[in-house]
């Protein structure tokens, strides 16, 4: 019986130690990464992460100039560009600097992170590929500034340039696989979306293009009535995009034929987000709109105090978006009701990213902001977690010891004298 009790105690201790380890690992893992512009290759703009319900900042980080680039977050690290020409890698929990890489031009492109590399464009005409330590792997030179955010799919980097070309580059080497210009020298400023072997991209010449991902061969194109700098979102067999003509367009993803159009009162530079059959998009008319994704019917709108060039990010029932009134807004996704806002020192053109229960965004005040649980609160929470685990272990050991002593006492009482 003594041996059985000892085995029982050891087993319980091992189980508890394993449980504590598993709990700690689970708690340290990100709830959902945001590794590229608008989260994924379809630019859905939504995350499964929880989000903060107040405007408390976890941390801020000061760069040398405005931050219009949208952050990417992967494996606990935030990557973002700045108009100071630098690409920054920061600890996503604390905001502390990990490394900085300098280009020779403004970095408004949003980084894409995949397969151990960070890929981003610069106004110095180059596409840069860095390893996760911030060292150059390769760079590819175009004939114009690269403000387009890269998309990485199946070993290929798709990125546009102001030179009017959309490029497909080998992810490992940077070698050009193909380059296509269907725009009559119109710039590709938007981020390509990739789905089911097709690359969808918009151009400032006013057209939307669908190209074969493997060859760049044109599948279809659709002209709007003005320039298009909004990136596309793909979902439910439709392509969604905004135009400077004030329209939000939904096109059949296979044919390019229009399905519906909703007209705002000014240009739409913001890129749509699609969540649960609803399209969320900002307009230069200072509103963010929620539209039925199937029909384009109006659901709600919320008026900010300035033009909305930022692209909405959606998670946990809230919509986050920046405005030129210097604020980041959090709105109820169902009805558009105001939840909270935070006023920065300048316009918020950057599009928010959501990961690790935090919201990250840049501002023209040169700052990068993280909203959510502070690093101090996180550390306290971890300490309390360990304390609870230790208490539970002690209590269970005491219970097992009491049971052991009780059983031993009964055995001795039963022994013949």
C-alpha cells in the first residue's frame, strides 16, 4: 500500500507539472498572428484574437517619421515600415526594439512575413527580403517606388510598383518569374490578393485585374470611373474594392462582372474587410460603412471627424479603423455603435493589425501604438498563474498525504496483536 501511495503522489505531481507547463505554453502562444496586410492572402481583414475593450495603451514606440505602413505580427514580433526609411522589428508584447533595417527611401509598404523571411517594398525602388534577424537575403530593383504591400503564396512574392508593373518573384532567391503591365503605365500601389491560382490587383488607372498566378496572363479586367488605390478583398465568390469615384464594387471573382455597387459621398481608398457576410470599408467622406456582402445593402455607418484612408480590421465583435482626425476608433461590428477611441498626435493612415489580444497601428505622429494588456499586467498575470498552480499542487499533496496516513492507520489497527 505504501508503494502504491508513493506512486500515486509522484503521478499526481508529474501530471500537475505537465499541466502547468502546457498551460504556460498555451498562454504564451499568440491567439492569432497577422503576418501580412489585412491578415491573409484574401485580405479578409479579420482575426480570431480577443481584443481590448478600452483604449489603454500597452506600449508606444517612436520612429523617425510618420508611420503609414500597416504592422505585421508573427511569432511574437511586430514588423512595420516608416517614412524615415527604416523597417522595424519590435517585441510585440513589450515594444522593445529587436532590430532595424535601413533602406534608402520611405517605407509605406506593409511587410509580409512567411517561411522565415520578412518581405517589404520601399520608395527607393526596391523589394527587400530579410531574414528574421534583420539581415538581407536579397533585394529586387524595379523601375519605380514600391508602395505596394507584398503577398507571398506558394513560394512566389507578388508585388506592384509605381513603374506600372506587377512582379512575381521567387521567394527564396528574388529572381523575377514574370512581370506584367496591363495598365497603360498606371501604377500598382495596392496589395495583390491571391486565391485559387489567381492574383487580383487594382491599379491607379482605374481598373481591377485578375491574372493567372503562375504566368501573369490576364483573365479579366474591369474599369471603374476613377483611380483605384484600394486593395481588393476576396470572399464568397466575389471581389470587393473601393474606387476614387466613391464606389464600393463587388465583382464576380471568376468573370469580373459587376454584382453590385454602393456609392459613398467621396473617394474610397480604404480596403474592405469581409466578416460573416458583411463588408466594412472607410471613405474619404469621413464615414466607415457596413454593407451586406451579397447585395451591397446598407447596414450602418459611423461618422468620424476626418477622411478614412485606413483599412478596417475586425475581431471579437469590434471594428478598428483609423481616421485623419488623428484617432483610432473601435466600433461595435453589429450596429456601428461607438465603443472607444484614442487620439494620437497626427493622422492615422496606417491600417490596424490585431494579434495577441492587442491592436497595433501606426500614426503620422511618428509613433507605433499597441492597445491592450500592458506588459506589466501580463507579467503580473503570469506570476498569479504560477502562484495558483503552486497552491493547487500543495493542496493536492496534502490531500494525498492525509489519505495515505488514514489508510496506513487503518491497516495498523487491523494488525493482530
